[in-house]
């Protein structure tokens, strides 16, 4: 989620709020230590500055996320990307990289993406 937020050079307030709400309310994060968020953010920012950082980040995602949670992780990344009402090219490219790294079926991914877009659509 942090990587998606940072992928276009700056974290939007709406994206940070979305991350905070997700971590505070979803059962998957029930035991998550909120103090880890700044440390994780620093790791992500450091990786984005390295030449092979994206590959390292994707490898970390693959290791950190249990296989049965791949679709959930992708859905949360999509929610963060859609939170500000604008999808940047860099966000779309990173979502594609994540989708490929997690080997998500394209049809399932499209459904997840459409759901995120619907949840964050302005009236």
C-alpha cells in the first residue's frame, strides 16, 4: 500500500488516510503494530531510490504476503491507488508489476480493480 502511495513521487493525503483506515479497521491487520508503518515507508522510499529497488520490493512483497492473501494484498493496493480519485501511470505500472509478481489471474485482477474504482468514485 505504501509503495502504491509513493509510486508517483509523493504520498497524497487521501492515500495516507486510506492506508490508516485499512490498517485500523480490517481484520487482516488486527495484530499489526502501527509503529511499523514509518519503518516500512522508509524501506519503500529507500528501495525506490535504488537501481534494482523495484525488483527487491516485489520480492519482499512476495515473501511477506502469504499466498492465500495475494488477492487481498492486491485489493488493498488498488484501494490506495483509487483513494485520491486519480490513477497515475506510475501507480498503474506498479499495480501491473504487483499483479504479475503475485501471479494473479487477469480476470480476477480486473474484478478487484473495478471494485476499488467503484468504492472510490466521486458522486
